[in-house]
């Protein structure tokens, strides 16, 4: 990705365009152009076609985008978020499908990746698991981030991977719930109101106190930097925390579920 990024930067400079000006032409913000040029975000084929057009290139970037080798199992659109997550000082995470990646056990992560359609090759699953578990190093930092999780109760009932994997994951969640820098809350079933029906999202604060949002969909993701949009997500998360069980009630729920395994 770095080589393709350098090609984009060289072509842009040759046209005397700033990153912001190029972004306006191809309908991306300045930060995304910078990330592409630095090799932290992949150049998508549809964007490459627009760049070729506006930079006067004979399909060079389009070919590069299509032929770029798969050197990383992480989806390229998630790389930028991963870099920010490593250094974050606060993370707030809502999930209604699976246990948040930072709290998954190896076996649970394996079960999650095994559910993919079409299926991942076995060697790719192992690489994905290794990368996911490596992200959890932030929990063991000498100065770990302040972490808040709100998870739909249905996630705590699904038995991905079978009964043994389920029980192991519940025990791990119960242990994480006692960590001093972790707040874990369950969004109970049967509610008549819900602040985040649009789906999962994450909020983070960088060491220089920039507030960002991140959301994934079936086939892509969005890193959100616009202050107004981040504010909307922050307000939703604040409301979610009032609607969810508190941390003590959530530990009690996990204890009850563990008693049933």
C-alpha cells in the first residue's frame, strides 16, 4: 500500500494539487487522502479511477489498486482505526452482534471468524486471530486506556463455538468486568427504547485529545472525524449507558449465566 500511496502523492504534486483539493475532486476528505498517501489506507478501485481521471494518468492507479497483493489479512479500510486504537486513551464501544474484539478469547474469535460466508481459508483464520489477540495488548499497558463497553444481552446468550467456548468466554468477560479501567454494561432484552438501533460503533480519544468515531458495515467502514457527527455518536453512547444495566447488575447477569453453563 505504501508504494501505491507514493504514486498518488507524486501524481498529485505533479498537478500542483493539495491533499484537500484532490479530496474534493474524488469526494474524500483531506485526512483520507493523507492516509492513502502514507500507505495506512488502501486505495479502492473506484477512487483510483477518479484519481486517474483528474490526475491525467492512463489507468495507472486503477491497475495498481486492482493488482495490489493481499499482504495483510486485516481489511484495508480498518487499518487506520487499528493504528488509532493502539494509542487511544479512552475507548467507548457498543456492539449488538458479537463480544467486542478487545474482550474475545482465542476460541471465541476462532468461532467468529469461522462463521464468515464465504469461508476464510484456515491459514487466514489463524492470522486473523493472532492479529485480534495482539490488539488486546492495550489492556495490559502500564497506562491502559479507560474502556467502556455496552453489549446487547443477546450477545451474552449466543453460544458461538459451542458450550465450552461459550463458558470460557463468559468467564473471561467476568474477569474483564473486574479490571479497574474497564466498564462493562449489558443492554437488556425487552427494552421499549434503544439509542443505537443503527448498529454498533466505537468512540475513541487520542493522546492529543482528538475525539473520533468508527463504524463498520457488512463491506466497509467509516472513520468519523467531523465534530458534529462525533457529537451525535457521543450523545447516543451516553444514552445507551443510561438504558443498559449498570456495571454491578451486569456482573450479576454474568454470574447467573455462568451458573447455568
